[in-house]
């Protein structure tokens, strides 16, 4: 019992930023496992982006991508997280996340330079619903390696 109490006290606190980082890890795991259902669970029902994609069309896009790519390996770098509270006390977060995509495992940032990884910048907006973060909007574009590393 004492060991469980000590273990519980040493866990990382569940700050909004930590929960957002966990959200990104969950999304990466779902994508690498090609799990459309798990990925859809991370998207808010009211999702919309500047390409006029909604949750259903984004989920269909993911399904198509997973169908075309047998192996998906991702490496991410969170550039920034900006949190705000709405009048109704729900949280919103704006993130900039860089993702490297490859068909082989990316074990380190250095592997990106030696592999033919595709590099993207994702501008994400998350909304807090029922104590979970969900994707409300996303915009993405390819980037060059110097942008990926923040130069």
C-alpha cells in the first residue's frame, strides 16, 4: 500500500500542458497503429478547418492514407502550446507541432536527416471537453528540414 502511495506521488502532475502532450502521443500511436477509430475519438464532433474538412471527411482521409501506407512511423516536436480559458471555463489550446513521417522507424531526430522522411508543420486548435482534449481544427503544410529543427 505504501509503495502505491509513493508511486502515485511521483507521477508527473496532470497540468493542461501535460495532458496536451499526452493527446499528441495518443494521436501518434493511433496513426502508427493505423487505428482510424482511435484517431476519430480524438477529433471533436464540431471539427472544421480552412479546407472545409469536417470530422467525417478527415476520418475518411486518414483511412485512405492508412490504406496506401502499410508502415507509418512518426517523430514529433512540439514547438509551442498556448492555452486560453473561454467564458464557459472550457479550455482551448493552440499548438504548433512538427511531424516527421517515414516508412521505417525514426529513433532520433538525427535519423530524419539520413532517411527520406516527409516533414510537416501542423497548426492545431484543441478544445477541452469533459476533461479531455479534442482536435477542433488543424492546418498542415510540408516544411524543409531547417524549419523542422527550428532554424
